[in-house]
C-alpha cells in the first residue's frame, strides 16, 4: 500500500515539475526545489516503514526506487501535454491540491501526536520547520523573476 501510494504521489510530483518547466525554467527550478524539500523526509519515512515491516534493505531500496521512477512518467506526460496556459494551470492546481492534502492529512496528525519529554521544544522546532519551509517558498515565488545565473 505504501509503495503504491508513494508511486501515485511521485507521479503527481512529476506532473507538477513538468508543468512548471513548461512555463519557465525558473518556475521549474523553484518547483523542483519545493518537491525536493518535501520528498527527502517523505522517502526516508517510507524507507523506515518498509524496513520496520520486515523487508530487507535491498528490497526496501528497490521498492522506493520503483515508486520514485513514476515521477519521470509524470514529468514526461506533463511536458508533452502542458503546451498551453490552461493545461499548465490545471496541472498546477491538481498538484497543489495533492501537496496540501499530503501536508494536512498525513503530516499534521503525525506532528500533533508526538510524545516528548519537552513538548514546548518539540512544538517550537516543528513550527520553526514549517515556517522555514513557507518562508523559502514565499521568497522563491516573490523573487522568481529576478533569479539569474
């Protein structure tokens, strides 16, 4: 179940990245950075769950790799389909909805039900992480047009 759900999620990530790159390389870069920031902890968590369920390290890595490769399928589909602005906006809206769903339905309950000896420290660290992510995304969206290499 976790591998199938992760594969669908990675497919949506690929759709979002492809739609963003079809708009501009700067949007694609910002979206790729956002996806990277949320995929690293997500994939590590999936790997830990697979190991905890009794799989060997090799099988867990192969399942994670297989589900991660679905993002390339979404990327190629999005790059080939998202030729006009309306399609890009629809793909972006669906991907945004999926990102919000994962954040609110999956991560938020996990953050609430953490038991700790120092609840205030945990609370502050969790909020610092969320606010840092929001700040990075806000800065990327505000200064996207001014990025140059």
